[in-house]
């Protein structure tokens, strides 16, 4: 999109904000507005002002984020501390002295943001007057356009970080602990009144003795600044003070405010009721009362006056011309006595006949200002003409004195001065705009820095949580390692026990089979493999009753059932069996239950061995 397109889209967005929410930002600098709004446009993922306007229409909560971004509430207690020290040591004592011991003090903090500035003013006033005098005589009006900032200011609660610029004795004296931080004392808080005020559009607060507006004007265009300063001029009492920020000079507004302490940006109001001074002439009748020598001196002085002058009597005849008038208009002594309206000077350089008639009729001076004229030598002149009635001592009209003051040099100087002033104002406005842009950028950077500090604190907190989790995991890992060592120790012990068991079972000389309650084979010793031809890995886990071996296992079903049923002792059976080589033999089988320490049966052990020749039963190691 082109720059013109961006500008049009931005203006449409500003018009939408004014129409939908009542916020008129048209007095703010467009470069600052554009930069601040673009930050929100990027945050919501929009690609243009128009798309962002569509986003606002469907997401009303975004208005709050947008206004908080535009209205940069960068403030602090005792901001620019040397300036506040000057205010406390020089300005406030002077103000209290001129108001007297009983005078009410009215302070206006314009653009108060979250309240640090008006509370700072309250501390300064209370320190200068004493708390009781402060509570009875001072009213501090604090205004801003941001409702959220005003809500925070009304609570008057601040963190230790926000109060770091306040000397510790003042913190102890003017703040009280609360659940959310430190709160400004309620008895003094009643003197501070917060309200919403648009400096460009709303009426100012009147009869103000001290007006504090620091680093606010720099966000507005020069036109909006002029309107705001006119309101400030109206708001201040004749002896009031205006306290501005370090980047605000007011050089181009000398008709409204005069510097009082320029270094610290303190100004006094300029009264706007200038009165025009008027000249008075001594009538000829008074001259006639003087002695003859003195009348001659007066006449010679009038004739040599550098101001061109002609006199017309009440009959309209030219009765006197001084030397300067003759040179200026080419008049001669012979013109004296002629009707004035017949002479070229009556209508050139201006219509003097109408001016003389008006002065005669109304008995008041008539002025014609900055009249151009080409004199007898062809030089361009600028004249101020004044027709003054000449009266006698009794007030009777004797004639009209017309004076022509050559103001050519003054007009040229004024023109040069105005041109230089315009150039200076233009240069100053450019400088002021640059300074304000720099200050705005600094405040934006400060705001961004605060955001980064907050993010850093959040990252620090997350890092601490991760460190804690890491320590917990390390502890868990240590516990697992300990458990693993115990398991390994037990596995080693179990292997040793199994080795003993295998040795014992292998040395018994009988086949040993252990089954669980489901008849599943749990143990199958080497002698069983030698008798029946099944390896342990083939037999273990199989149902004993389904094994196809030379032993008729179905005939053992009753004995097994009795063993799991709780029968005491050993159950014996003599069965005909076939070994793995196919040789038939008589096999003695014993079934006995295996019990826990609690006498619960958990398995059954089956012992099998061939009957020895002669019918003798084999000797079992386990009985």
C-alpha cells in the first residue's frame, strides 16, 4: 500500500475510534499514532489498518489493548528530580507567599496517567505547608483520558519498585501498607480529585494556581498544542504557574506564557487585555495665550517637525503646512488658503476628506494605518495618518490637524522581523517536533524496556521452576538408581538361590514337577527331562494334564485336586509308565501341596521315580 493509502486508512481508523468509542485522536501526531497502532496491528496478525479495523469490530476487548498502547502511561514519582526540587524550593514557597496564609491552593495535574504525578505534587505541598494546612487549603485536580489509568490512580496503591524514586522517609510518612503494596494515606488522598478530561476538546478547570502538565504536549500537533495552551492560559489565575516537561519550551507561544524559570520549564501567564495608547495635541488657542517670543519658537518647532503635518480649518481651507509635508506631497506656501478638497493631497495617498469629515462630526481622532504613498522624489513610503480635532479652551472645534508619520522603516523592520520570527518559529517547531519525537521514542523505549524486564522476570521464574524440576528429577533418578541396585542385588541373590535349587533338584535323583492352581508347569527338573524326554523350556508354561509323556497324568488328577483342596501329608500313586527310551517300568508318584507361611496353598509338587527291583519303593529326598 502507498503512503497516501496508509494515511487514508489510518484516518478512517481514527474516525472509527471517535465514532464508536468517543476517543478523538486527531490532535495527536500522526507519526506517533501510526507507530503505536502498527504495534497492535502486528500483535494481532493483521496486515493493514483496514484489516485491523475489521478485527476491532469483532473483538471489542482489543480496544483496551489499543488505548493502553496509544496512551503511553510512562510516569513515575518525582520524575526529573531536579525540576521537582526547584518547584519545591522556589515555586511553591513563592506561590504560597502570594496567596497568603488563608488562601486556597488549586492545583491541576493534566495528563496524570496512573497518579504518580498528582501524588508527588501532594507530597511537595504537604511538606511545604504541613499536613493540617494541606488538608484544609489544597485541592489537586488530576485528569487523564485513559479510564484504566484513572482507575489505578484512584486506588493510589504502588509497589516498592514504583516508589523507588521517593525518599524512604517520605514513603514511611505518606504511604501505608496494604494487601497489594503501599497505599497513599487516605486522609491526604481526599485532597486529590481524579476525573476524565480531553485536553483538546473538554473545558479546562478554572482558577488554577499551579498547572502541572509534563511530557504531554509533545504527543500533539502544533495546532492542538496551541488550543491546549489557550485553555491553560484561561485556566490559570493571573499569578499562577505552569510547570511543563523538559522537552517543552513554549518559545512560539510568548503571547500566552512568559518564562519564569526556563531551565526548569516553569512559566507565568501573560494577560491578554492590551490597551492601545492614544496621542493628544495641544490646540492652537493655547498657543495664542503664550508670549510672542514663545509662540515664534513653537511655530518654528512645528514647522521643522520630522512628522509631516497640515492643518485645515473648520471651513475646509488649508491654513498651515510644515516643511516635511511640503517635501512629502509637493505642496508650496501658495497652497495655504486654498480649499483643501481641491488639492491632490486630499485624495492621495488616501481619502482624507472622509477622515476629516468624520473627525469633525464625531470630535474623535480618526486613524488610517499603513497607507502606501509615492513621495515627490518617487520613493515608496508607508504612512500612518491621523486626523485629530483641534478645539479651543471652551471645546469649540477650530479645525483638523492631519499628521503623516513615515513608518516605512518600521514596516520593513516589522516585515523582516515577522519573516525572521516565522523562520525561527518554523525552525523551532521542527526542533521541538524532533525533540518531542525523541522524547516519545525514549518513552516508548522505556515502556519496551519495562516489558522486556517483565519478560525477563518471567523467564527467570520459568528457569527457576525448570531448575527445581531438574533437581526433583535428579532426586527421582537417584532413588531409581538405588532401587535398581537393590533389584540387581536381589536378582543376583535369586540367581544364586536358583543355582542352589537347580543343584539340589538335580541331585535328588527323582523327577520334580511344580504346577500352580491352573495346572500350569512352573518347574521341570533335569531328572524329569531324562525320564520323559521333554526339556524344561518345552514343558514349563504348559498345562500338566495335557502333556504327552510316558506317565499317565490323567490318573493323577484326583491326587492333584486333593492336594489343592487342602489335604495334609503326601499322596502316593503307583503307575505303569514308559520312559523316554520306550522302556516300561513301575513309577512311584508322590503329590504334595506347597504352602505359604500363612498356610495358603499356592502350588503342588509332583515327585516321580522308578520302583527298584524287588518291589522296594525308592527313597525320596523330600517327604
